C-alpha cells in the first residue's frame, strides 16, 4: 500500500485519486468486499458530516476578506509598534499573519493576504529579500494551528474529536510559535544588521496608540467568530456562518462589496473546498480500507515489538512528519497518515486532543528551516 501510494503521488496523480485507488486496489486484492458500495457509502457519510459545514464558510470568509483592504489596514495598525524592535517591519509579517489566521483559518489565504502589501513595502525599504520571504513563509502557516484552523476541523472530523476543544488547545501553541518567529527575527537582525532597513523612523507613543483604531475590523471579526464559539453561543459551523456575515459587513464598510468581488469570492471558495472535500473523502475511504485490512493492528504490533517507550514513539513520529512536511502539503499529510498514527498514540496512552495539535506543530519544521535559511 505504501509503495502504491508513493508511486501514484510521485507520478503527479491527484492526492484524492491516489488515496481512493490505493484503497480500491488493496481491498480488491486482499479482501472480498463490494468495494463500489463501500466507496459510495463511506464518501457519502463523510461529506455529509455536519461538522464539515464549517470549512466552506471559513474559506468563503477568507476569500471575501482577501478582496478587501484588510491587508493595508493591518500594515497601518501594526507598523508603528514594530519600529523600535530589532527587525522592525519584518515583524509585521508575523503579527499580520497571526491576526489574519485568527479570522480566516486558512494558511493559503493568510499568506496571500498579508503578502499583498508587506513584501512590496519590505523590498522597497531595502530589507533582506530572503528573510522577508522566509518570515512570511513561516508565519503564513500559523493558519494551520491558530483557530479557526481548517486543518483542525478536518482532524476533528476524521478522529471523532471535539473541534472546539482542538481550537482551544491550538491557541497557546500558535501564539508561542509566533513569538518564536519574532525572537528569531530579532536575533537574526541583531547579529546581521544588514538584513533590516536603517531608514525606519521612531513613531511617538500617542501616534502608535491612535493607529490601533485601524485594527478594529480584525478585532471585530475575531470577537465575532472566536467569541461566539468560546462563549458557548455558537458551534464551529454556526460561528463560520456568522464570520461570513461579519466579512460582508467589513467589505461593505470598506466599499469593496461589489458583485464582481462576491462572484470571485464564491468561485475561489468553491475551488478550494472542492479540493479539500475530495482529499477528506479519499482519506476517509483509505482509513476504512486500512481498517478492513487490519493495518493499524499490524503496525502497532510491529512498533510494540521494537520496545519503544511512549517518548520514543513520539520522537519517531516527529521525524516522520517533519520529513513528510517537506514533500507534501500539511492537510494531505495529516489526513493520509491519521488512520495509523492516531491508533498508535492512543494505544501508547497519549490524549487525542494533544495529538490533534502535535502534527500541525511538526509541520512547522520545514517552514522554520526555510525561515532560518
């Protein structure tokens, strides 16, 4: 199964087609089951799961916000507070991505929105090109972890774990990673002053405080989405729908709520959620096929025979996910491996919520390497 999956992925076959074909061929060879009925039933079951109503809404929200002036507002509100930090405007990438990730849930949307303004401005002011792009590439992936993360939603559906608890568990690690990126930028620019611009002027405190009003739309959306969930007023799916309404309000107030922008936002959301939905359906079917073949039991037995401690198992999975994150996108990596790895860690005594955050954090390693490079 691993060999067939590696061959199909290396050949450039769509991830969904690879997952489903591996499941179909494996069941056809090793088990006598009506695979066509199993496939149709499993795909229908997972795609009609109520929890999967949230990703389309969050993606639509991000698409609407991408077409607003939110990136300009973020830059205006955050910039005055970074001029006295080592690295100056490079921190805008991290802070902007952190704030936008808290309202969009999408790493791709976060990176695209923040980069629209920051990279051009950083290049114009003479900041190191590699560090500018590296800080954006690293911080852009905070959308994998900071709620409302789409990956955490999918993880919760596939592992039958509370999505709200996963969201709560992702807050502190996400903020710590953002702080870690900022510390690295500060140390890097202190040791290599040429990486930052020397032309940024200090801004008076009163002007910096006054600039915080530009962050009002972002704070409004964060309180609307996360506040409604953590306050117990809405489920993740309902909060996502509320977020879309909030994005429309922000877009209307900024004058970007046009028929053309709304049409483009819907087209972009349909393309993205179709891709995610297909990957989830394929991964779910493969997990069912793996269960029919008894693979988790066999793998667990083989790993148990190695005599690894729980800590040793986690170290092994850390290396595995770090390597996988270098060649595959985070969502695909997690949904393909979850059926086996989840069974291993729960058998070793680890909490399912804790393991819901672990793969996302490890997926940051390739981006951290990119940032330091």
